C-alpha cells in the first residue's frame, strides 16, 4: 500500500525527464504542475484502495497538462443541470459582444476616469449611467460590485444610526447562508422587523414608525414563494405611508429584470422601471442574474439620493472595475433591440428557449451518443429546468433531458463526467444521470460524446 506512494516521482526526476523532452515550459511551471499532480495521486491513493498506476502515467499526466495548458484552477464547465443562473457555475454567461468589449477595454488604455471633452480627470461612476437611465427611466444610477454591496451602501448612506422597517416575510436567506438582513444590519441601520412570516399588514409598519425611522425596506423574496395564507404590503402602499413623513422607500429587487419576461412564458414580475413608477426611491438589483451581464450591483432612483451615495467614502471599497463596466455597457446596449437581445444574450436565450428547440437539441445529442455507444441505456424525457439565481423560485421551465440509466453506479458516472477535461456537471437521480438540454450548447455535444465513449470504453 505504501509502495504506491513510492511510485510518485521526485520533482528533480520530473525536471530532468522534461529537460530531454524538449518541452516549451519553464522549470518553475513544470515544478508547480508536478507538485499539484503529485497531490492528486496521493489523494487518489488514500481514498481509493483499488487505484494503481505506473510512474510513466504520472509523467504522461504532467506532459498532457502542459500541452493542453490545462493548469488553471479556474476551469470552464459544461452546465447540464438545466439551472440557467447557477451561482456555483458562475451565473450569467456574457454575450459575444460583451466579451469582445471586455478584451478591447482591458487590453488598451481607456477613459475609465478621464473626461475626454475636458481633458481632465473624470468619474468612473459616469460610465454606463446614461444607458441605464434610458432603459429604466431612472433619474440617476450607480454601479457597485454586486447587489449585496448596493443594499449595504444604500442603508449605510441613508439610514446609518436610524431605523429601517422590514417585513419578517422578506427577511430572506439566499444560498450559502448569506442573509440579506445581516448585510443590512452591518450597514449601521437598526432593523425593525414587523409582521409574521406569512402575513404583514400596512398597520404593522405604521405602528413602528417614530422619529428614528428613516427607511421602509422591501426585499424581493428571491428563492422562495409563500403560498396560501399570505399578505405582503405593496410598494405603492408603502409609498403612501412614507409620504409626508420624510421616510424613504427602498427596494432590493434581487434578480431584477429590466424587461417584462412574461411574453417569453415566465410569470409577470415587477420590472425595475415599474418599481420606480410605483414611487420606490431607490431600487437595487444584480447585474449577473436576469440582466445577463457581469457580476455587479446597480442602484437606480432619485438623483439626490444617488448623489449622497457618491459622497460616501465606503463607495471606494465597493467600486467596480473596468472589466465590469465594459461588459455591462455592451450587455445593456443589447437591450436596445429586444429581438436581438433574446438571441444574443445567453441567459435570456436559454430562459426563453422554446421547448421544440430544446427537444431538437436533445434528439440530436441522443442520436450522436447512440451512434457511438449503442449499449448505453439512454432515454429522452421531460424535464423541468430552473431559472436559478433566486429568480422565479416557483417557476419550473418545461424542458427535455437525456437520462442515462446506470447499473447502480450513477455516482461514478457523475464523477467521471465532472472530473473529465470538460467538467460536465450533471444531476443524479437514483441510478440515473440527467443532462438537461436547456443549458447545454450544441458546440459541446462532441465533447460530451467523447467523454461518454471513454466511460463506456468504446
Ligand atoms: C441575489 C440577491 C442578492 C445578492 O446579490 P449579489 O449580486 O449576489 O450580491 C441580494 N438580495 C436578493 C433579494 C437577491 O436575490
């Protein structure tokens, strides 16, 4: 058993081996990769008693890794889960345009903080603001690193040492034990929770208002839906209450769409501009959820309030980089032509993909697999994919999946696909491995077939 560890070569052996191999990589890179591959082998030896190998395999693995340039820890994956905005898999995919702008802006000097007309220092917070105003009807806007930062900054700027009233029904936890309420508390505002989890009335807010109250806060209940005996206070009702009382109504819209997605088969949700029309003073939302852009958070609304946020010194800690701004601007410009947007923005394209198109893809992939691996137990089935990212919690999008029936080794197959060079992420149900076609691009079909062929040894 310990002998297996001895088969792992020494770093120096690897270096002299590659000296003779005429390979185009520095000693340090070879060393770095060798050490990480040794670790993989040690872990495998430890966890799998049946695992065996020859010294040659280790050299070969290092050589392959070098040749493919496959040494970054940040890897591309194939999302076969059907969850379009999968936070663990990087949420929204950028459009081609957005990617191109990223490259252009980051490989050249830019006017990030330079006023080209005046020939002097400008503000990065001016970038992208006009297009956001155009698309949402907002008076002003500001972009920060993510929506959590946006919520924090709104309250830190406007309700520090003051009270913020929020409904218990809107105190959401969104994945990875991140609670919006904790972020809000850390901003220095005092959170006053009102109502019950399933029902909150206007009078619950009303009763808590005193001279310390500054904000009535609404939070989109992103990832759950209260059904049955349920009541929440609407934005116009809150606005009415706030009137004449010098109170602000702020809303964390979470996923926040700037177009109405109900015409693409999703249920109707309030868009950003609707929230503003209802009188919400500031609305914040993520850029990498339904918007389909890079990670970021946008605050839109009253100019006088955005001006106050701009003066907050903490803004510096949450400021966005040029990569974000470049990708975000290109993403937003695509909203000027909704037909093209639905084709070119990967997130919106996948969310609105007609079932017939998904089925066509499923048939194509099924036939490609069956042609190469006739013995595979594979069926095309109905599925339901999710929007994800806390958007449309209750909404399952009808989809199609390929279900591979295994002989009790579905976990093995799942792992093989996941650890393959293409990192295919699937879901497992009992003895089946599922590939939902909504989130798989046709350009990845060959790769999936290739990995399956290896698994089935054909
Ligand atoms: C996703 C979400 C957030 C956090 O947004 P990030 O952009 O991930 O920081 C905050 N609030 C709600 C309601 C959300 O859905």
